[in-house]
């Protein structure tokens, strides 16, 4: 029979006979009263008249009534006398949940009055439970509200792989304590859940619509996709104008690798990666496919060529996927296909056996043979056979297979092929995959993935701009008095210059003259480098054409130490223009690039982006708070001004019929709305070799994959 009577200001307390013009006004008033008193409100019975109008409306304390207990049944599988399964119902269990409904009598009843107004007919203020104290007020549902700032924090942090729980902790640090957050950890998790639920059914359609909108904004934006027989998205390819411009400059060498577990459908993400003028990874395009078969890769490579204006790369580096190799032969006519050495050598200990690799110097000798940039094919073959005989591996199946395809991965067979300075191919794609892992995870939808992909591109391009700034405005220290050294520091980016500076140092201090002969206008100079082999440099006295037997310029695009040694002897004070590749220079990306459908790519990226303005607004708000936080008067002044501005903005929207607040906020954040009708269905769950799903066979594209000892032991 005990009741708690709340204490509050008389202006906040309802009374019988109090009149309101709408139910929403009364609900707002009663919630304000409840917040001041220490309880929460929920709506209850609504009685309508014959005309359909609301006649009575009940507002209750959230602890009113009693909740019926629901108990689950545990089913046990037992065996009868004959050994057959019999399902037997055993003891009941119930989920342990705290009781919230305790039969509280506090309520307020609203009755329809004349002239479209409502009047309070019943008001009971006593509660059958203790009320919230000020210290526990932050836990009240009525005092918790997830604001637009919270939602934006959750959304923006998700782009860099920060979940709602960690976002809640970060928010606590920003505002100075959990009591100042204004929402609970569960509120943060629920909004993140609602965000995914909003995208769920129309994921593929929204994904495609987003690219169509990009195409309308940027005429140079390239996108293509395909659906399967069930109208499910199965292939997609995209490249923005900046990616296409970068390909026009750095697209002579492309690394392509398929990655897994980057989205909830197990679709295979395939970034096309290159090397920029700072020798950093640069992304040319992104793609999704559901199957790793020949037809999927053929579509992907054909679309890539279409998006890049038909320009084929000089060299394409991939792993040993058989289907990919067939597709490359069918699509590319001029491109040289090479396997990534890193992928092959990584398998060596598992394929050959840990005993021989750890207890002998097998790996050391093999690496000296395989990774050498100076030996010719004949010398490599003799060295390989000698190592196989020494360790008794002449009949090893896997070693025999990779020896048969030696022309696709051993540097000795493509010493004169330009590979963008990564002759050792330490897996640019693996580095790129690790980079994207920082932004995405296996649980994201396609829409979420693309937003995170854009964040990754922003990070990559910011890093590029930073290196550009250093190369233009900071100057490396010269180590020799040669004018060629100074000229190189003005031409090349800092990273590339340091590599060339090392060649200049070796030319000055470690190279010597070992022989000379002349045939007409050609001079043949033998250059000895310490205890290493002798190299022959051919120099044309008329046009200064220079060629070295080490072939460093052909494969890296930089003059070698032996060429520089001869130029120093000829008293040349500059690097010849024909030996300066634009792709390594400071101004590589600033020169005119190829036309993209009638528009220069640099002009296409100058469109004003509303997202940039929004970010500036948020930045200014945080700056104002940081300036005012030391003085209470300044904080109050800022708070009053923001509240006035908020009321002004809300008044401008009063004439519109608002949709669900949560839905509206989600659409605002993702810059898209769910379509009324989806013609493109979400992808089916892929089951590929690296997706984590069960794969039915080891046979891919007609080739039997050999299993290593480690894999066999695990099975």
C-alpha cells in the first residue's frame, strides 16, 4: 500500500482539467514531468469514437502492469529400446531477466473535448516503486536520447573499422564522462543494427544506384555490373576519375590479386594495384565477383580495359590461379603475364618440408639462385639443377612444376621487362589487401563496403599528397659534388632520388675501368664493380645512347651505376632526357593526362562535394567547443546560440510532413534512400577456395591442386 509521491515544480505537474490541443503536446509535457520526477512514460490504451477520432488516450508509468512469465521447453533426444531416436520433453527453463513491470498505478488519461482539444480527466501521481535518484537519472530511458552527433560518430567510425562499443567509449572521453554521453552502449549498438537492417533488403540495388549517381555527377566515372539468372548481383567493377588518371601515368605495371572475407556475401574483392612515383601502392580500380572461374575473370579484365581506354599494361602480376591465367591469355594481347615470386617462395617450406629448410642451407642457396637479378637463363638452370642434386630433390613433384613454369616467375627470364621497380615482387597486392583490412571486415554490406572503400581511397590519396609536398618543398642532402647528383635531386621524387643517389655513390667510389674498345661511333667500356662481375656499357658518341649489360634501366627505369660511371667519364652534367622516365619525376601527376570521354580527368574531380561542407561544419562546431570549454560563460553563450539556431532550423521544417526520424537520419548519413522497388537482388553467398565456405573439390578450371605436407597433416 506504500506509494512514492514525486516532488517537482508546480509548473511541470499536470492536473485534472488541464487542456491540450494535441496528443503529441500532452505526451511531450508528461515526459518532461516524468524526467523531472524520476520515472519513464509509455503509451497505453487508445479508445476511438465511431467517427475514428481518438476519444480516450492513456499514458502510464513504464512499470505499470505485470508481465506474463514465458517459459521455454528443453527437448532431449533419447534412444528407445530398439535404438530409435525419441524426442522427450524435459525440464523447463526460463531466461534470466530482471522484472520491470511491478503494477505501478501512476497514470494520466486524456479525453477528447470540443474544438479539437483534449482535457486531462484522470491524474494519479503516486508510484508503487522508488523513483530514480539524480545519480541514476542517466540510466533512465526518458533521459537517454541518441542524437545526430552520436549517429554520425557511429557511422563515421565504422568507416575505419571502429564498432559501436568502442565508439561509445570514445564518446565518453570526448564529453568528459559517461553521464554526459546522453545515451547508453545499447543505444549505440541498436542504431548500428538499425543501419544494417535498413540496407539489408535493398543492398545490391542501393550499391548500383550509388554508382549511377556518381556517373551523373562525374561523367568520367566508370562503372559496370552484371546479374545472374536470378537477378542477383554477381559482378561489379568501378573506377573513379582519379583512379583512371593514375592508371594513365602509372599503369605500365599492374598487380592483381583476389581477396576474401571483405563482405557478408563472401564476394571476392579484386583491387587493381600499381606503383606510383613514390614507389607506394596506388589503386587503379576495384571489383567484385562471386566466382573464380574463367568467364568471371574474362568479364573483369575486359571491363578493366574498357574502363582504361583500351590501354593494356606492360606487365600484369598475379598469383598462380589457373582460371586467371587462362583469362589473361584470352583478353590481353600485348601484356606480359608474370607470377608473384613472393607467393611461390612463401610456399617453399611447406612444400619441401620444414626439416630440410631449417636444418640445412637449402633455402639460402635457392634464394641466391632464384632472386638474383644478374644471372642469365642458362646460368640459372645450371645453378638450379646443382642445388636439386645436392639435396636429392630431382624427383620432387612441386619443385618440378614450378621449374617448368620458370619463365613466368624467375627474374633471369625477364631481366629487360619493365616492372615498375618491383623486380622482386614482394607482393604489392598483399600490401594492398592488408591496407584495406584496416577499413573493412567480413560482416559489412556492399553499401557499407563502398563507403569504407572511399575512406581508404581518401587515406591513400592524402598520403600521396603528403609525399608530393615533401618532394617539392624539402630537399635531400647531396653526397657527391657531381652535377648529375644535383640534377637528379631536382627531377625525381625523394624516394626515387635516394635509390639513384646510391647508384651515383657506387659509381664514384666502387666502380673502376677494366677495358675499352671502339667500333666506329660505338664505345664498349668494361666496368668492374669491386669483387663482382664485369659489366659492359655501350656508349654512342653521336647521340649519347647508353646501354648496360646489367639491364637495370630496362627493368626499373633508372640509370645504373655503370652508365653513370661512363657519363662521369664523359663529363656529362645532366641525366639525359631519354633516360628520365616521367613516372618517377616530381611532376608525374601534374602533366596532361589522357582524355576521359571528352573530359580531362583533373576537371572532373573539382565538383563541389556536399560531404566536404558537412565535415567542415562539424569541424567548426568542435573548434568552438574547444575554445569555450575553459570558461563557463563562453560555454553558456555557445549553448544558447546553438539552441536558438536549432529552433530556427526546426521551424523551417515544420511545414513538411516528416518521415520516421531514424530512417531520415540513416538516409542522411549514407546519402541514399531505399528504393521503392528492387530489381537487383543481393548476391548469393559465395563458396570459393578462400571464402571460408566448404569447397567441394580441389579441381579448379581443370587443374588438380597439389596439397602440401602441412595441409595433409591438418586434414
